[in-house]
C-alpha cells in the first residue's frame, strides 16, 4: 500500500471520531463546544495566514536561500480552506 493510502486509513477514522466528539459536545454543552470550535478554526487560519505572509516576504525580498523554508510556509498556507470553513 502506498503512503497516501496508509495515511488516509488513519486520518479518515480520526476525522470521523472528531466529528462525533464535536456532536456529543454540542449536544451536552453547546455553550462550551461551539466557542472551542471557533478557537480551533482561528488557530488553523492564523497558521495559514502566517505561512502566506512569510512566503510573500521571502518572495518580495528575493531570498534565494530560503527555498526549503518557503516550501514549509506554503504547506502552512494549504490549511487556509480548513481554517476558513
């Protein structure tokens, strides 16, 4: 099995368990569950925006030495749809 198939085999059940836990938390105490979801979304979105900002600064500054670091920041930026949802 390839690496992506192995990763999906573990991540999809973990995501389903997280959704179930969110549903249980929202049913038991919506006043605590929904703000927690908002804090998590804001944290994810701030990582994505920070990655975009640092990648843009490296590009504008012409930092040719930062190719590897720039790829990491661009990877952070890929979390923007998850944080904005």
